[in-house]
C-alpha cells in the first residue's frame, strides 16, 4: 500500500476565502497533533536504539560493546514484527521503500497506521538500513484524515486530501529540521500546477511551521533534544567558489553515485519478488543477512557496525567530520557493504530510502575528494545530491536538501551540486528504462506467509479520498 501525503487536488477552481480559512485553521490544529505524534515516534525509535544496542549489552555483561552475534539475533528478530505487519495487518506495513517516496496513490488510511508504525519501529529501531521519513509521511496523512473526519465525517474529498497533505508536511518537517525541505520534497513529488499549488502549500506550510514550534516546545518541556535524530547542517570547510577541476570531477562522481544507488535498488526490487512470497520466514533471514554484512565489514575494516547498520542520518556528521580517519579501502568497503545492506533492507523491510542514499553519496564524495583538485566540501555536496536524486528522482528536492546541508560552508558548492544532480538524474532515468524489472510486489501467500484474507492491500482505492471540488 502506498504511503502518501495525499492525492493531488483536482484541477478545479480554488477554494473560496472562507473555506480556505477553515482549512488553514484545521491545518494548524493538525500540525500541532501530528508534530506531537511524530516527536513521540522519533523519540521512541531513538530510545529503542539506545536501549537495545547500548544499555542491554551492558546489562548482559558486555561493557565494551555488544558482541557480534548480538546483531545477528536482534536484526533477525526485527523481521518478525515487520513480517507480521506485512502479512496480517491492513496496509501491509506501508509501501515498499524500493519504490522511493510514494505520494501519489492516496493518503494512508487511519486503519493502516498500526501496521505502518509497527513495521517502522521494528525496522528503524532495531537497526535496519532505512530511515523514518516514509513512515512519517504515512503517519501525518493518516492522522490528518482522522482529524478532519472527526470534525466532519462527510467532508469533501478534496478537503480530506489537503488536510492529509498538511499532516505529512508537519511530520516530515520534524526529521529534516526544516518546514522548507519538507514542503519542497512533498510538493515536487505531487507535481502540483499553479492553480492547485496554494490550496496544498498554504495549509501545509502552516502545519509544518506550527508543528516545528511544537517540537521545540516539547524538547524544552521534556529535556529530550531532537538533535539525536533530526538532520542538521554539516560542519564542512568553506568553499568560496568552485574550480574547473571541481566541475571536471563532478560529472564522473555523479555517475558513480547513480550507479551505486541503482545497483542497491536493483537488489531491492529483486529481493521483493522473493522475500514477500514467504514473508514470515524470509524477512527475518533478510535481517540476519544485513547484520552479517555489518559484522563482516567490521572484521575487515575495524570500523563500527553502525556504519553499515541504521539509516545514516545519525552517522553522517561523524562521517564527514572524521573523514581523515577513513582510509581509501575502508571507504570502498563501506560503499559495498552498506550498499548491499541497504538494497536488502529496501526490498524486505519498511521505512524511508532517503537517508541511506545521503550516506552513500557522502561516503562516495569523501572518496572522490582524494582525486587531484577536487574540493572536499564540493565532493560531499555532489555525492549527497546525486544520492538523493538517484533514489527519489526529485531533482529540485535533491538540490535544496544538499545545499541546505552545506549551508555553513558557503555558496561555492551550489553550482557543483546542481550539475551533479542533473547528471545523476539523467543516468538514473536511462538505467531504469533499460534495466528495471516490473515494480509490482507480489502479495504474500495466504498459506506460506500467514496472510489474513482480505488484508493483503489494506483498504481499497475506492475507500480513499480522491480528487473532488473544494467546498
């Protein structure tokens, strides 16, 4: 089932001012509610990771860190609740992350939220290589629908779609630390025209802005900082202006990142067709495979298993600030092992694909910075932008995200990022047309996966809000 910010409002006349004001007021309320829920979701995942991978090993007597077998057990067990959500709960735990960020198939229905949250918490909280942005889109949309239907059960379908999108704006703003990034990603994915843009943009921005204030207040009230899981600007050397050498190396770097991302996605698409046939058996095995990749990486390089496990947004600042501690061989190995682990996770578990793409791109950029004349900051920016666009196929979002991440490093990386994103996008589109297998995910077999009849795909499309004239 696709997770979505909501379907596009139909190409109808814009809402009347009075109706728009009502939507804005409801969007503000939804922004508060969704932000509290998103904050709780992200904080719960952070606390689970802290307890499972830090506190629990100490309680078991391993004061120098968890033993390698521990990761095999934990990631194998992580597959059980994910498989249960996919096989037995409405909504199948959310959309397949190998398909990118799906925002065009209708908002997540409230009945699907239990499965989405269960699969996401098990996936992200227990160390698989996926991020929280896709579950947050689903959570925000589902809670938005729940809110507007509580106010008026027979509200127009277009109004439901707008409020669902507003909920997604508020939720995604939490993890990216910026309402602007959330708005760019969701609006570009929806592809709204000039007539429909204000109807979604105004409530969405309001919900995200108010939600951001709520998250700040929640942090002050509880003493729990969102810095543990929200993405902030990277501290990189200042790049005043790019050189000819920077531009020359940008093109091959973007091509390489696109190839790495494409390879991971091919692993994912082929994993889906196998794993989902016997979800309750093969998803836990996929978790063990991911853990084994991390363990082998640790044995080869001496680096921590967390460089392969997890989504990457927590490790990204340390990767860039500690780039001098990475040998060329270690960078090559992390690209290989994390890339394969990401591909298996994309095809087997539930979560978002964006942050691992950023980590892979940053690691490739650090590796490329060893080339003569290629500035370190520019290489990292190009790598991040190319990784994002190769996975999401949203060029503007990739440029904005990479540029804002390098905001403290001056404007010199901007032109390089743009060139890298364009090149990576063209390479990705060309490769996909030539090699992509059919994207359809086979439904879990009712006998082998334990699927309950009638729950394979969640609510039918007829039950979802569809474009309709505004009230």
